[in-house]
C-alpha cells in the first residue's frame, strides 16, 4: 500500500529541511511497523526564497521525495489541488510544512483508515490561541453553518487523510473558486475526526494575515450556497413592506392633520439607509457574477515551472553528456499542460 504525503510550501526555506528530516523519520518507523510504502509530494507555491532549490536537493537525495514547482504564487488551494493530482498513493495525507501538523499523527490516521474510514481528520484544539481569535472563529462557524449547504467544524483544517476514492472524487470537482474545507465536506464518504493539541509554529511567521483570513471566510460563505442572494431578496421585500407602511402612515397623517413641516432628518436617514442597502445588494450580486466570470474563463488552476522529473532528467542528461532537451520528456501533467481535475 502506497501512502502519499502532500505538503504545500510557500517560503519555507527556514524549516523545510527540518520538516523533511522529521517526517521521514516517522515514515521510516511506519514502514517498519506497517509495511507501507511512502512518497512525499512537495508543492512549491512560487516561493521567493530558496524553497525550490532545497526541494530539488531533497529530491536528488531521497527517492521518496517528489516536488512540483509553480511558475508563480497561485495560493494554497491550487497547491493542494496540484499535490492531489500528482499523488499516486492509495491514501493521501495533506499537511503543512511548518510542523504545526505533527507528523506523529500520521500513524493515528492510518490506524483509523484501516478501520474503513475514507476521511480521517485531525481537529486541532484552540489551546494557546488568543481569546479574541477563538471567539471570532466560533462565531464564524456558528454563522456559516446556518448558511452553507455543508457542515464545517471549528478547528478542522486541511490536515487529513483521504482515501483514493475520496481523492478521485475531489479531483472531479474542477471549479475555479476552490474552498477545500467545503469540498472535502461535500464529497462525504465515511469520515471520522480526532482532536490534537495545537502546536506552535517552529520557524517564521504565519502567511495568514487578518485580511487573508477574512477573504477566506467570505469564500467559504459564498462558495457553497446562494443564501446571500436569497437574503438580499428577502431584505428587499422587507424594505418594500416598510416603505408601503410608512407611505400609508404619511397619507393618513396628512388627511388627519394636514400637511406639516417636511421631515428633513427622516428623509435623509431613509435615503442614506436605502442607498447603503442597495450597495450591499449590488456587492453580493457582483461577488457571484465575478465568480461566474472566473469560472467561464476556464483558466488553469496553476502552471508548473519544474518537477522532480525535470530535475532528474536534467541530471541524467548531464551524466550522459547529452543536452537536457534531448532527454525523454515528462508526461503532460508534469509539464503543466494538464492542470485541471
């Protein structure tokens, strides 16, 4: 049984060698105990540091290490998609390179997978997080689960094991605007979750700023339902009803009391409020139209600049004394031509 470890990387030069040493040590113990074969598929998401060079070095030194390097930064969603497309394992584990996803938990995932689970999800506790961040996260998940068509669990991220049939199902979903948490929940299959204590990042700083987290949260809200559009429709009906009641009240007041002094403040507030509501509605509609725009373009999710096959082919050509371009070409997917599920 082959197990693939997919590792998205972005500017991880400070820690990638330590991660590889740690994870290979754990995998060696698992190979000895369980007899499984392993491969590690690193995806360099257009890093600006020495990450790609270190991945090339690691691929030359370790036959179990593979890598895919993007032509630029396409984002973690594209990196995870590329890793799943290039992973050949009977089961695939997705984990980050910053060691916040403890490699020791892969053993627990494989044990649960052996019991028949297609998705084994590691759910981190929020121990050690700031109180404000914890409260905001809980409020977000409470809100989003009332709106989206799938169930999202607080603390559940990308650290999970997927069976081969689950991976194949995920790859069949080729939408451009990807929200993997929702996609994993949507495909379903037999799923189990276990908790682990939150680990501190060993090196560098998190790539997730508040703005990126906010945009990611909005992606989750919009990607799996049309309820914001429905809410805009309901809000429009509500405002129309209030406007009709207000108009009726004005007519009755005029008939009873005559024409009084015009209500400047009331008119100003009403116009400002309605204008704000209209802009929000236009924004919601525009967000969906923008997503349709990107889907219709059908651009690839990413472009590949180099893979471990390219590096090994160039090395073999150098040893044979032949030009690298005359060496056997890689498959279409490795050249970046086939980059959709």
